[in-house]
C-alpha cells in the first residue's frame, strides 16, 4: 500500500496478516528484545566516540540506524533504545551539576523521544513503494528526516537543546568544511547521508547487487572527499585583536561552593590577570577577557568588587570583560551579563545572554512542576533573556575598532545566536563560560568541540574562556591555536585574526534550518494522519 504494508497470504490466497512499518504488533517478542539491546549498544558505542577524533564511528552508527529501522515494525522503540544509549552518557554532566539523577533522566528521556519519532517516520517512509524502488533516493530522504528531526529538537520547545548534534562529532572529519556552507544542520545532513550510502553500499555488496553497491559506495566516497576542496580562509581581513583570556581556576573539590565565599572567584581572576600582566606588561593586550560569572558579586552592585576590578584594569592598561549577574528590583529575576569594565570609567557596554537554559537557569511552569518535585526550587531566581546587542566593541592599541560576537556558555551550541552577532559586525567569536558546576564531567570538552564547529560555521576565530577550563583560542578553520587545561590558573595570549567575509552558512543558515524543520514536521504530520487511515482500510 501507500505506506508499504506487508501482506501475508495463506494457501488459498486469503490475506492472513497485515502489518505497517513502525507500528509494532502488541507484545514484545524475543527478536525485538534482541534488536532493542542491539540498538541500545549501538547508541552507547557512538556516544563513547562522539566527542573524539574517531569521527567514523558516529558515521557508522547513523548508517546502522538507517538499516535497523528501515521498513521495520517497532521502529519507534528501536529509535528510543538507540537514543537512550547515545544521550544518557553525553548528558551525564547534568547529573553532576544537580547532584542527583532527576534532571539527567528527564532530559535523556525527553530528547530520546525525538529520535524515536524520527525512527518511526523513517520506517513508514522507507516502506512506501517509491522509496523501496529507489533506494539511493531513499538515503537522501533518510538524511533529510534525520537532520530535520535534529534541528527540531535543537530549537523547540523553549528554544530547544542543541547538544549532541551529529555535526559536533565531525571536528576531525573531512566533511567538516561543509559546515561553512550549510551550517550545523547541513553538516548533520551530509554525515547522515554518508552513513546511509555506506550502509546501503555494504549491504548491496553482501547481497551481490554489484551495480547498486558500486553506485552507493562511489557516491559515499565522493561525499567524503568533496568537502576537502572547500577552502576555509584564516587570514586576518581587519587586522588582529590581541586578547588575554584569563582562566582564574577555582580551588576546592567542589568549585561551586566558592561562589558562596565572597570575592573568592573574583580574586582568582584578578590574580590570573596579574600573572598575565607579568607576562605581557602593562598595555600588552587590547582587552582582557574573563569568563562567565567571573565576578561572584556583580561590580555594578558591590563597590568593593568594582574597586578591585578597576585597579586590575588600570594596572594592565586594558579593559576587562567581567561576567556578572544583575538582579532586578526585588530580586524577582536576574540577568547574565558580560560587562566591559574600563578602568576608572567603570561599566561600559554589556552583552546580556539571550538564550538562558530552561531548567538550568530558569524554571518554566514552576508552580505546576512544584507539585511534582521540589527540585524546581533549586533555582531560586529565574534568569530572563536579554534583548540587546549580540556584540561587544573594543578599541585596539593602534586605534582600530574591533567587534566580538558573543555567546555565553550553552549559546555556543546554537548557530543562530552567534550568527546574529556576525551579522551585527562580529569579526571574531567570544564564548565566556562557567564550567564550575560540571567539574568531573565531560561537559567542558564537549563545549570545546562545539566552539571548534562554530568557528567553521561562521568563518571566525574563537576565544573560549572558562572559570575552571577548558579555555582555548581557535582558528577560523576550527583548529586549536592555544589551550589552557582544566583546573589550572592560566592566561592565554593570542592575536585573533579579525574577518569580515560572511560564510554561505551565515547567509543562508536560517533558511536551511527552517527548511529542514518545516519539512520534517510536514512529512511527520502527513504520515501521522495517513497511517491510521490506511491501517483501518487494510483491516
């Protein structure tokens, strides 16, 4: 039928059984249990190598998912099992941050539902007569649905959660340059297509369907090699900006406790700035960049903090960008700001975080959720989204103006947040982050991979500076220029190349993201409505 339903006939030609792809029969069979365990194990293996240099494992994993869920009943559950195996290890940092597994489990389950929905939809689409007759075209449809589903979960609801995107696993891959043309979602499309073509080619080869095998594998090879011819320019177009990025480091086994000890965190970053001054001398950098939350008390509200930051800025003869949290009147809400502190002139331009993290920095539906768990009150004051500029502007030592596009902490995962800064004239990217809550997890390394991806997407150098590490500067080609290890007090000095060119990804990225999301939703709704109707007709 239109959904590729399977019909089994008895000896007299009477239909004995009708099945639709992705709609499992009641009960759980032993073969399904085996497939479920296989899907879970597959997800775990991919997670193990996701944020590493072994980029081929995630490619192979998505290719295996292509085969595992194609035309298969129970695909929703198989997709869910795969996603649990993938997301549970990658999201483990939320358990470290909260101190209990509630948020970790809830986030993993919720995000896994997206991949489960994708798997059901792919099973339904792959079971149609047209796709079964055009398997090569089917790999494109698979990649389109996978990328569309990923973009949907990265943007909806509440702004989405753009962690563990397939594109983020490809930092060492020959496909990485695709990100400069198609953005993160387009790179995910390319990786999913490569995996599906490779899987189809290998299966066809095993079945001795040589023509189809050669075609699929040749296309896979072309896709794997083609992006290496995409140029990733790194040269400065508007001079350089000499930055001093200070990783203050926070002492103690639990760095989060330091924020309750007045001036400790600020003092660590002042000390790091003193070391930077010893290295480069007064006036040796254009700007000193501190991380998110680098002032445990906001210098705009606490004169004693303002005094030490002012002194540090005057001594090094450069503005310091300080991370502070400003509470509004009555402390009913707060804002996450990066403040340009110009010596005795004090606070100047600010960047205010546009995309606070739901359940991490604010709690939606607090009253309703409090009836379920008191954990919602761990976040006492909700953070509000900023609405100002996405950039900060500095004057270099030789009198030029330089603009940095800014994304605080988790904003590094979102192309659109940094794209807004680039379109406002950002010539390099600045990612201040506070990883103190995640010490003992893999979160800071994951963020570093995201920063490297964003460098390529936007064709900009990146400076990522953390309270506890990892801090680094990254070239516009995604290559690390310098890095400070976690748990060390260290300053990075680098002359960031400032660039003006806008990548194709930044010119068209919003359209690509919207097309993939809209396409996935339309196809999903179409099959959601069609499947019950056709199943009823079949009965």
